[in-house]
C-alpha cells in the first residue's frame, strides 16, 4: 500500500459535512497514512524515517502529504504526519500483536464477544449476524482471518438463499467488517478477510446516525437503544441457524436471537429480550407465542425460560403446549418450512454442475483459439523444398522449374504461367 496506494478502496470512507464540504479524499488519505504508520511502527521505524519516506519518496501513499507540503509548507506537512505517527504508536501499544495461533484464537474470541454484544436490528441485521457467525467458524478452522468460501456454501451455512447471502456480503463490505481478496476460480470460492472493526466500548444507549440527510450526514435524528444491552450466545445460534425451522417463513432470525439470548441468560422479561435479542416488542410477543406453543419456552410470571432441551428442538409439556415438538424437523413441519435446506442444496448442486459444464465449454473454446493458425499460402512448406534448396513436387519428387524459395521463406515465381499452374495444382 505504501508503493501503490489503496487500490481496492479498503480505507475509503465518504463523508459530507454540514456545510456541504466533501472531505472524502482527505479522510481516505488520513486513513491510509495511519495504516502505513502503524506498519512502520511495527517494523521498527523511527519518526524521522517515516517522514522522509512519505515526503521525499515517490510512493503513492505519500502523495497527499507531498501535496500538503507544496501548498502549505514543510512544517504543516510534517505536523500532519506527526499526528498520524503519534496515533499509530498509541494504537500499536494498546493492541496485542497476533504472532501465534493462540493469539489469533484469542482475537477471534474477542471479536465473537463483540458480535454477541452488538445490537443487530431488523431482518438485515439478523442476516448479517448469521453471516458473521458462519465466517467465525470458517476462520476458526482455517486459523486465519483470511478464508475461502463461495456464496452458495455460505448461504447453506447461514440457512438462507444465495441472493440474501450476496446482499449481506455487500453490507458487510460497506461497513468495513469484511474485505474481498479475490473473486475465486472455477474450482474454488472467493477469498475473504474478516475484519475486527466492531468497537468494544460502543455505547448501547445510542446508535450511529442513519444515512445522509439534508444538510449533511450528521443532521439526521439518532436512535436511542433500549435500556438493556444486546447479549446472545453466538455458539448456540451458530449450531441451529442453518436448520429448516429458522428459515425465512419459520422462526427466522428473530426467533433465533430469542433462543440465543435466553441460552445466554435464562429468565428474561419481554423488555429485557427487546434489548438482548435486538428485536421490537411486537416481534418478541409474536415469536414467544410460537415458542410457547411448541413447548420450547415456558412462561412464569413476567419471565420467560427455555425448556431443558430447547436447544435440541425438544419441547416440554406445559399449560400453553399440550403437544410439544420432538425435534427441529418437527418444528419445521409445523411451520411449513420442512425441506427448505435440502431444496436449496439440490438447487446449488444443479447450479454447480451447470457452472462446471460451462467452464469446460469455455476452456475448450480457448484451447481451440490457441491452436496454430494455418500456414499462409505464400510461405514455402518444408515438404516442397529439398535439402539442396531445390523446389520439388512432394507426390512425384520432380523439380518444379521457375519456382524458388526466397531468403524470408516465401515463394518466388519466375514465370506467371508457372505460378498459375502451381496454384491450380
């Protein structure tokens, strides 16, 4: 990035201030400079070396600093780089370096905790939560933030359609929680990088402003969160989110987060579940009614409790449930979503076969295009030339009078009639 800059736009953040002044370019340059400074600190550079490389070198990452030096002078550019260097030093000192596999799993556990304590509002938020939980398991198996997964495989892990997984990926890319490293190949999925961009000290009282409003991005009303912070058991949610019972027209993402919230802390009121599961009051009552009807949740006073075998999909007989469910397939049957995951897998398998067939056809076309082009008629072919350079007829071995081979390998005719006879033959 120091040499060629941020070609993928991984550090780009659009921002429009109240007065209408666009600061996206300067914000992007500041983020890139901070990133380069952080790596320079880790590599053992000093401040003087960093300033010299950014101001004197021909590197793309230092273009904004050199422009600032040209317009405002060396002192102003040096002060700007000094702030970036000091901030990078403070950041590197306050974070633990990931040098071993144990360090990575510790960082992964920290990210999992932040995901569990982050409010995921709405249907899109619940889908993004599923996406991140699926990627956490993939990264844990890979032992790295870099991982390979196709959209179809990811959709099967999330328990949703491929289009839903694709839209979730776009939202996570825009939120800088995910980075796409390549587009994959005909035999492998795309490579991604999971980014730990969730703040561990984010206030649960206030959310970030939504969208650019009239007068600037900060002019819109902020949303007050519920009094109780988000808190779910991500492992319990990750184990069951791919099942048919949690499909779109089944329990869905809201039912999943209610079970995960009660698995983390059993015995919560509706108000507490609003905050811990990040759902509205109406959704909480609607989903709790379903869960009570199946015997997965029991209601005692104002508190809701999970049945002892609720995470296995086995309900308990209560006053609200005379006929409890016997497993997650039974829940899917009663909700009418049974077989959704199997149909999805079959559809994806058909698409994979069609994709491989299409790739084989295109590869065959490319091989045919790379074949040797036919020799031009003006070029002398080897079977027509004898070792002594005389031109002969290959079938009879007789010399052809009036026909010679030039130094560039082309035919030369002494007589036009000989040329006509040769071309005709």
